[in-house]
């Protein structure tokens, strides 16, 4: 299938769950082929098709980290629309590298006063308002490219903030 395709997309597949991947594959069935897997296996699959399609060699340097390829003969904008429609928010997991800056907005939370020490440990200014914790100022929690710590991950989950896609 990879041999006979005309064009394609490639992109990062970090924070993509198996259920989400299954939905994307179903949406693209009959329209496109998804190549995803371990980097060495992806390189081997592409090298196996270089004789019949030498243009695939340009893809080899792009195989870093967690990427996937979508090959198609269909209109690329239609395939991109399907991919974007299946994009969902993902929670920050401890140990993951942040693809973007994460900020916690100033807000009144639903958390009780017993959680104030958690915010203090992360240097987030708070006050107790009507039995709940209020975050006083917007706080930059994680910078792009930094690893997400256990405390940051737990806080974002407690606040129901899913910053990644």
C-alpha cells in the first residue's frame, strides 16, 4: 500500500491513546494508510520500498521520537480534516516532555482547604474563599521542552486541566 501512494502527512503522535488511534484508523479506512510503530521498524518498512519509490528516502530523517505517517492518493486537505477532527485534549503525564507552555489560570477551584500545602509546594499563591481554594494569579507551571513532574501532573489532573493534544 505504501508503494502506490502519491502523497502524505507526518506528525507527532505523543499523548495519543490506543482508542484514539483506533478511531483515526477507522475514519481513514479505504482513504489512507497509517504507518506507525517503532522507529527502527518504520525505517525498515520505508527502506524496503525505496527501489520502487525512491522519494521515500526523504522521510528517513523525519523518523525521530514518536512520529507517524499517513500515505494517501486522496485529497490531502480531506485527510488533514479527518486527522484534526480526531484530535483530543490529553492530560499531562509525569515524565512526559511538554510540547507547549502550560499555565494555570487564576480561578476558584473545587478543592478544599486541606490541599493548600500542595499549592504551596509548587509556589502557587492561593487563599481560602468560602471553603475552597482560590488561585490568585495566573501561574506558569511548565515550560515547553521541560519534563512534567509528578506534582505538576497531579495538580493539573485535580484541576481537570488537559493541556496537551
